[in-house]
């Protein structure tokens, strides 16, 4: 069989390096989770991961992460739009501020949010009056996860929006489209791939988040306990296999969800295959 | 539909893109806006379309003031230089776009939209490509789809920004001819922008030559080519040889030779005023020997045979300037000149331009 020649040199070394790197950084640590779990019997494993407290934490973690990522999906898009399309004083500062949730220790974010939203905090005080409790409720978890996921959608959409030629909008307008029609039929479809990426990143980040949530959630079992915290609790009780079992299930569900998002993107890309 | 542009000015910061420009375009014509880059031709087109607002002045469509109308309301079809086809839509959906975004009351039933789009695709000879995406088409095909999309909303005016700019030479020529034919079929008032004089002269009913935010001349292709209003138009519409000279009564001194210009008589141009005489390469007459005082001695530097014509690059002996001459092949064989040999260029059929005077 003849070897197919690629125009780019170094396919062999590049692939070798990639595989080594992924193995060292990603696959081997993940495999350890897997191996550790294998030391359990099937019954104990099943009992551990279907414990009502664990199931409740899965529900809260995935639901709150999804909600947080969705909120960021909407407002991140809006923020990116404003930052790219308009010029206003203080723009640079706002642009730079956006990355802060990445840089801040998450515990600091958690404490700050808790102070704001607790019953006598600046926001919590007024929200309490209209019957909304944020701190120590699932809503508080959503708030924290929204906060830490903010930069993803903005940062993935920004460059694409910047490169989007004004001609497309002008073409739509000259054909009689309203502004909303231009946005929904022409601009948004062009942003969907990067928007999905941003959403997936924010979602994934929220799933793994621990530091900021533990302060605002109150960590009540069955109600405001997220899966990462539950894992940590198990570790503190030296139940290492129990912790890895819960982690494994979470990993598998996360992987499936991210894979679906990836497939969606691929399908979308193939549809408008750029030349 | 006729278009009237009255006293339009447009500035971008310190740059004056259009300077008090007025233009009348009768209905049904195919008009070319011709000019070098930066002459304001695209700005003018975009102002007519409503994609840009003039700083002052008025645009009327068929007598109706359209200056403050938005682009969507003006009923213009605009074809962009880079087509701006929607990448996430098929060819069919691209063409149907303008019909689908109409308010519900005015929207045609789906079956009528389908029929109309197919009819348009047939008109632009792309009926087999309805399900393709723009990225799967060649440049020329994209241009046709962009045109079909613009025509779908039945515009009163069709505006095309450098419609052939991004295409290769052969496709350009085909598409040019095809657009001319299409215009003869549907007779919609059309304006296109180009910097290619050949394109403008070949396709348009009328040519508007622009320079520096102003109109230099308006006329049929023949008028602007044969009777250029000024030196700029003359220079822009083709290759040109310039002869710097000085006025001497009704004669012009060019180098050591003198040429009589009877039309200078009675104009009372002061002697020694700078004059520029000019001629196109095919208007120069080249001889092997001098016969007369109004010939310029030159040396042949290059000979290029292009099909039935021969181009000579000549270097003047008197001041070292270069001249281009174009001969027929027969004439070239009669002359029997080679590179490095001496020839004489007869100064005849010259046009003349003297600053501040209309000749």
C-alpha cells in the first residue's frame, strides 16, 4: 500500500506528540478514576450512585449548570453584541472586567455573592421583600454558576461578530428585512457555532465548579448540595471509592452532553461548509 | 423609474467623498459610474441605495423625494461586490429571502414563492443549483444568484457595486455580455460602478465619468470616448501620449517641432503658456524618415506583437520621454524597423489642452 502524502510535514511526530500529551494530561488521570471505581463490586457501586442524596445532587448540578449556561448564552450574546457594535466611554474597562471571573479565586466570588444575596445583604434585603430567597437555595447555585461562566459565551462570540461583514446586514435590509429578521435569519445563524461552543464551555465549567457554590448554597443535603461537594464530603470521610464512583457517573453524563453539543456543531458546520 | 440626484455632498471626516454632485438618470437605462478608486462612485451608489446618508442634497425617485427613506423602503435591488450571499441558506432560500421577509399581509403564498424563485433561477441560468449552498458555487455563479436575489423583490432600480470586480477575465467578459442581454430583456433602470473603462464602454447606455467626488462628463460610450470633455476623461478612457508644449500664436512648440492648431486662432492665449497636446497610441503616425518639421525623432525600445496589432515603445531623442505607438501588422512590415533603430513620429491628429481655456 502506498503511503498518502500530506502537504503539511510532520504528521507522524505531531500526532505522536498530541497523543502523548493527551494521555499524560487527560487520559491517565481519568483512567485512574475508572480504575479506582473498578475496585468496587457492582452492587456497592449501584447502591452508591443511586443513593437518593446522590441523585438529588446530580439533578441540582446538571440543572443549575444548564440554567447558568443558558442565562450566559442569552446575556453573553447581548454583551458581545454591545461590545462589538457600539462605541461608548468605559468600553475598554468593561471588556477587561469580563475576564475577572476567570482570575478571581472562586471562594472570593462565593463569599461576595453570599454577602450580597443573604437576607440582610444589599440585594437579598429587597429580594426578600418580594418573596425571593437567593442565598442558601438552588437559585443561589444558579447565580454562582452564572457568575463563573460569564466570560465564555462573550469571548467565543466576540471575534466572530467582529469579522461578520456588514454587507450581509445591508443585503438583508435592502431586501426589505426588518432588523429583527436580519438578526434572527442572517446574523444569528452565522454566530450559532461559536455560540454553541461558548455555551458548552460555560456548561462544562459550571458542572465542575465547587469553590463559589459551597458558600452561597448552604449545602443542605437533598436540597442545595451539588455533586462536587458530595464528592468532597466522601473524600473527607476517606470513602475514596465512593467518591470516584460518583465522579465517574458525572463524568460519563458530562461527556455524553458535550459530545452531543460537538455533534450538533459538526452538523451545523457541514451544512454551510465554508470553502 | 427615473432617478434624480441633486447637490449631494458627503464627507468622511476630512475627506470629501462627494462634492455638490447632481445627476439625472432617465428610466430604463443602464448607466455606468466610471472612475478611479476614491472618486466617490461607490459612495454615490450607496447613497442612491439608501445604505449611506448624504450630508446634504436630495435624491428623488420618479419625482418622489426618497432622501430620508430607508434602504428597505426604496425598492432598490443592490448587488454587492462580494455578493454577500447568506452562507447558511441554499441558493433557493437566498433568492426567496426577500419574498419571505415581507409582512404577513403582503407575503405571497408558498407555492407562488416557489414558482417565482424557480423562474428567477431560470432567468439567471442557475435552475439546477437550487439546493446548493453558496460555498459550493464559483464566483460567476454566485454573482448570478446575487442578481436573482436582488431581482426577486421586483425592484424599481437595480444597483450593482463593481459587479465583475472579483471575477477572472474570461468569466467577466461572458457575464458582461449576459448582463447587457438581461437588461435588454427586463429594462429595469440599472446603475453599476466600475473602474474598468472597457467594461463601462461596452456594457452601458450611458457613462458617468467621475473623479475626486465630481462628475467629469456624462455621455454615451461613443461621446465620452470620441469627445472627452477634458484631459482627465481622455486619460482615463485609454492609453495616452502626452506632449508638453508652449503656445506660440496659433501654433504649439513641442520640443524642436511646431504644430499648427487653427482652433487656437482668435482665442488670445498669451504666448509661452503651457499647453498639453495628446494623442492615443493608434493615432500616432510613425515613419522611417523625417518629412517635415513637425516630427519628433525617437528610438524604438520594444516591439510587442499582440494579435493583429503591433505596439512600439519609443523613446524621444529630444527629452528622453516615452511614447506608445500602435500600428497594424501590415504597416509594421512596411516600416521594417527593429529595436534600437530611429523613427520619426508625426505630430498630427493631436488634441490640445491649455489650462484655463476651453478648446
